[in-house]
C-alpha cells in the first residue's frame, strides 16, 4: 500500500499536465476546428471573393495536391 500513494500522485500530475496542454492548445486556435482548404475555398466563393471559374481551377489544384500525398 505504500507504493499506491506515489503512483496515484504521479497519475494525477500527468492528468493535470494533459488537461493544461489541451486547454492551451485549444485556446491558441480559438476553440475552432481547422478548416480544410476546400472549406475556405467554398466560403470565398459564397462571399463572392472569387468567381465560379477561379473556384473550379483552385479546387482542381487542391485535389491534385491531395493525390500526391
């Protein structure tokens, strides 16, 4: 039983560090999920920043790069 105390304390410390790292990481991204390049491209089309032709060209480039991985 003497060993259980330090082991529990070590697990608790690891848990606290993990929670801290998770919170810091989440805070740096503003709590938002990462958006894919296609998501961003679609948003730009919806806002009218790019036209349909430019959207299709960039979409093909993005999909071609994904195929290279």
